[in-house]
């Protein structure tokens, strides 16, 4: 009697392990598909855009960058401090110095 009960117990365990193996394989295939989808370039771009849009201080960051780019353009192109005209050079340096101090005092950008 012991041999048949041990045999049935082993058969039951084998059947259980086969079912577990099949379910683990299905879970592994689903996880593989999720991983492949997450590394798709379009999905990477979407995820990055969602993270960028959900940034809490996005407006202040954009405003600070626009101010920084505007002051850089103003000091380098409009008031060219490397000009051959000495008056324009001096004026460009003064404006650049004034803008930098204004921005530092108001902490418009880091």
C-alpha cells in the first residue's frame, strides 16, 4: 500500500509542478512582451514627454530658460561687446553686467 500512495503523491506533485511551470512560462512571456514594448523608441519618447509634462515647476523652468536665452541673445547679438565700435562695446559690457546682477538678485535662473 505504501508504494501506491507514495506513487500517487509523487504523481500529484509532478502534475502540480508541470502546472506551475506552464503558468510561470506564461507570466515570463507576458513580462518579456512588456519589456520589449517599454524599450520601443516611440514608447520611450512618450514616457519622457509624460515625465517632462508632469514636472511640478515646469512653468518656472521654461520661464527661466526663456529669460536666460533672451538675455544671452541681447548681450551677444544686439549689444555686441566684440564690436569694432568702442561705444557699442562699452555699452554691451555695461548692459551685460547689469543684466547678470539683476538676474542674480532676483534669482531668475541658477
